[in-house]
C-alpha cells in the first residue's frame, strides 16, 4: 500500500493539476484535431468532397467607411435605375404611337398586329423596348387577324411602370440593400408619403407620428407573422395593404370609400 501512495505522489508531482479553463482549452484543441482528422479521412475516401464548394462564409465585421461606401453605391445604382423608368412624356408618346398605328381591317376596334407592334417599338426610346417583346405580345388575347387590343396593353405598361417606380422608392429606404425594411425604415417611408396623399391633407401634422406608428403596425402584423422585425419589399409590393395605402392618392373620394379604407383620415379618427 505504501508503494502505491508513493507512486501516486510521484505522478501528481510530475503532472500538476490543471485549472478548469486549461482543461476546457485542451479539450477544444483535441476536438478540433479530431474534426480535422475526420475531414481528411472523408476527403481521402471520396473525391467529391474536394469538389463540393463552401456554402457558408462568416460575415466579416464591416467598417463605417465600408458601410458608407456601400450605401452611396446603392443610392447611385437606384438613381441610374430610376432613369430607366418611363416618365409621363414617354407614356404619352407610347399611347400616341399605338393610336396612330392600329392595324387593318378597320372594324371600329383599336387593335395592333405584331408587325405594327414592332414598328411602334422602333419609334420609341430604348428604355421603352423592354415592354415590346414577343413574349409580352403573346400574353394578350389575339383576334382572328392576330391583333391585340392597345388599351389593355397600355394599362399593362402603366402598371409595370408604377410597380417599378414603387420598388425603387421603397428600396431607397433599404440602406443596407438586403431587400427588406426594418420598423424605423418603414416609419420614415410612410412619414414622407403623407404629404403626397390628397386624402390626408386634412391630417394635422401633430398627429403624423401616431398615424405612422399605426400604419407600420398594420404592415408588420400582416407581413411579419414570425416577428422577425423585417418586412420584405417583394412582399410589400404584392400585398393588398400597400395597394390600400396608395388609394389615398385619389383626388376625389366618397365618404363610403373613405370609411372602407383603413388608412383614411375618417378611419383613423
């Protein structure tokens, strides 16, 4: 028994006891070594492991200068994209050319065949040509002469232009460029929209903050059910909520229409 005690004392003297932190660190090192050995064994057993790309890259800490540069680059990109949007004069020119080049036979309807469709495209600025593709032409119902009605086509262009403009406007509030708005971003967007809505001209400026908070809550309630604190722009564009908000752009409105719109002054009182 005495010999066993002496051996234990000798071992303890040669191997001093480590602290909990040292043991944890040593365990982590051994664990990483085991993972590396396992990875090498997997690569050796299958060539596919060398070909599969890395899917996850840890985000590096972004400096204030990098964030400022990113924001400035995004702003300029959106401004350049905005220059590609059709303005009022472009739409008027498009409508005039469509009216001038309706196709025969003259049966009292305003229709255009594909040849005239392409000819109108050649007379318009380059930024209009995105709407004059063969696939777009085929989206519309054609008569026995292969013509489409110009009114539905023009309405289609106007809707597309409005949707693109709205996306660009909302994207300006997405400073990081991740495709979503946080609560503060959406508050800023709606706050700056208020003066542009004729139906909110009677809304007192002191009431703006309360109105904005209520409107933002509605967006987040419907478009952020998981409470992530984010509302994706693509979801906003396709939601009935944004369409209801934009109804406030109308100059004339009946009291019945106003009461049915959640964002109207009448509904907020």
